[in-house]
C-alpha cells in the first residue's frame, strides 16, 4: 500500500508539527488514544486508504492546534497576572523587603519563560531557514 499526499502547497507551506507539544506524556497518550479511536471507527473498508489517511491527519492537526491554542492562552494569562502583580508591588507607597523578594521571584519566573520562548523560537527559526 502506498500513501501519497495530494495537497497543493503553492501559496502556503505545509503544516508543521510543534514538537514541544509532545513533551507532555499525558497529552501524547491522549493523541495515541485519538489515533486508535479514529482508525477503529473509520477503517471499515468502504473508504480508500488515502481518504482515511487524510482524515486522520486532519483530526490529529485539530487536536494539536487546540492544545497549542490552550497553552498559548494560559501562557498569556500567566504573563498578564505576573505583569499586573509586579506593577502593583512596584507602585506601593511603603515598599518592604518582602515585596522586593516577591518582585524578584516573579522576575525570575518571567526570565525562565522568556528563555523557553527564545529556545522555541530558535528551533522554529532553524526549521524555517536551514531545512
């Protein structure tokens, strides 16, 4: 059996997998279950292998896109929370050492998230320009 992708990629490049989504073991097991369920329900013999394969790719893309959107929304909400918390702490009339410690802890969290974003963007840049 030979499977071939028959999509037209003239205007937009092919969809690429965000590999960072696969680091979560619970999510990868959900994907495995979705794949097994898809093939169990749709491999009945009345559809061609190409149709089943294209449908499977669409289902998996949808799951991955939904997960990426959820992670992006939670990340943006966390950044907004940190930003407002730092602004509130910096604008207090009587700053204390505990407030400064709290500001430093939040700043460290922000630095860690920024380092992760830079690493992801470097991988994406490498995939875009060097492959």
